[in-house]
């Protein structure tokens, strides 16, 4: 075979092999480039989950300079939360709610007549919250049910003592025991410590004692119209809707929000319990504070503000849960890299 022909046979495959290697290297380079471009595409940020209701409430209670307990239950869904909710706490005037329950219980059993007239005597008048002491004359006559209303709507101390004269001081605690609320007791008449039927508890808690969990339990029963009976529950509900203390639960709620509630205030303690209507259902809520550093008597008292802020957090949380979820914006995918043209 001539040398020229042999050279062509040997050298052409070598040239063809080098070209194939170069093409493979180029293809690999293009692939790596495409991978790098894809890796550099920004990842859409993930929205942070909103804080839980527990986190919202505990942020407020941890900042409070004093002891706090909280209990709540959504009466539609059953969702609940508690913080030190089984610890007995001073009630201040919040205990007047159980006193009202006992008055209606005795009326239902025929032991007292809520329409019977009572006479306001000079010796009945005590200081503090209310309207009877300063605005009613000695000898004024009105039905017992009006004293119940004044006790709840205006937290009237004199009216409370008139109601206690009718039902007996110890009867409220006995009924609360039967209702599964053994820590809920009124100890004495208001500003009449010498009448205490629980002297040791009077020293610890003042006028009355309860737990946040027991208050929520009672308001749950009331909301279901099961306290005493339906008629009595409806009457008690109306009294609670008229509570005039707007410095606690109602303060930061949207105008028109229905709240059936009772409050309490003494130097070291601020308390509030009731049912708040939200778009996600009625919520029974109790906030109790004691050993408070702030003992001022203004609407901006720290205990008042804690009650108000917790109520707003509860309202916002359950209202937001009732709203339909917002549709997520459609994600825009990056344009795919164009394939190199075939040769």
C-alpha cells in the first residue's frame, strides 16, 4: 500500500476523535452554565407564620409587673388556652357575678322574691363603687332585682350587701361547690370584714376568691343558658351586658362588639371575666391580676390595660381564623434557557 494512503487511514480517525472530545467539553460547559444560572435564581421568601394566641398572651403577661392568670374558651370551636388558670386569686368585685347566680337560684326555688321591695337604710351604705350611697336617700324603696342590677351594672357595694342580706353570705360558696367551682367564694359583706364566714381566706384574698378556669366555666354555662334555667340565664345576661366598666375588656374592642362581663378593682388587683362576641364565635375569657406594682386608680392602670389588651388579642385571633384564606399570588417561573441550535 502506498505510504500516502496509509497516512490518510491512520491520521483521519485521530482528528475525528479530538473533535468529538472538544464537542463533549463544550456541551458539558453549557450544562454547567445552565445549572449555575438556575442555582442563582432567587428563592421567593417564605412568609413568617403569625404568632400563636399563646405567644401573644404570654408576651403581655410576661411584661406585666404583677401576677396574672388567664383562661379562655371559644364556645363555638372548643379551642382553649390557660395560664395559671387553676390558681386561686383575689376577685375584688368580680365575685358579684356568682352572688347574682345565687340570687337567681334562690328565686327559682322560691326562697326569695326578686320583685319584693327592699328599703335602703343609712346603716346599709358603704363607700366605694356604685350609686346608692351617694345618690339615693335613706329610706328609698326599690325591688330586690334593682339591687342585683346595680350590683352588676355599677358594681354597687351597698347594693351587694343588700343582696347578701337576702340570700345569706355563705350560700354563694355552697352553690359554687355544687357547680364544680370550689374556689369561688364571697367571704363577707363589702367593707364589713367582721361579717366574714371565711376569715382565713379574707386575709389572703379580701372580698372574694376564685380561679380563672372557674370563671370561664360559669360563663360557658351562662352562654348556653344553663345557669339556673333559661329564663334566669337570660336575665343575668342582660345585667352583664350593662356593666359600665369600659376600662378593661371593652376598651380596645371594635365599637359595637357585644361583651357580657363583670370586673373587679382594688389597689393590688384588677380582674375581668365575661363572654366576647367575635366573628369566629363567642369566647369566654377571664383575666386576673394581683400583687400589681401599679396601684393607680386611672383607666391606664397596668392591670386594666392587661385585661384590655388580652381581650383585643383574643378578638383579633378568632376573627382572623374565621376569615377565608387569601389566595396566594401565582408564582412566576423563570424563562427556560434556550437550547443551542442544532448544527
